[in-house]
């Protein structure tokens, strides 16, 4: 049988080994978590960058569509004005024809 002194020494050794092992395991876990976090943050940054480029493309297309819409609207307004002008002139010509006939 072991004496109390030997048991205490074994207990201290076991505690030291357990503490060292626990610290080692925690350090490895921390390293893995840090590596995972770095990978996730890198992927998030890559995705953000890609999405920003896509948003810029969409914004550029929207700007072009807005410009096209403004031009088309102005052309339609001009066409409507020309049609009203022509209609007015047609009425005036009809009145002149009636007066001269």
C-alpha cells in the first residue's frame, strides 16, 4: 500500500498532467476556432466584394434604363406635340379651303 505522501504526490502529478493536457486541448481548439473564423471572414469578404460588383452593374443598368426612359418620354412628348400641330394645321387648311371654295 502507498503512503499518504505518495498518494499526494501522485495526485499532484495527475493534476499537473490533467491541467497541461487541458491547456493543450484548449489551445488547439482556440487555434482551430481562429482558423475557422479567419476562413469564414475571408469568405464573407469575398462574397461582399462579389455582391458589390453585381450591385454596381445593376445600378449602371438602371441608370442606362432611366436615361433611355427619359429620351423615349421626350420623343413621345415631341411626337404628341407634332401631331397636335399637324391636326391644328389640318383644321386651318380645311377652313381656308371652305373659304376659298
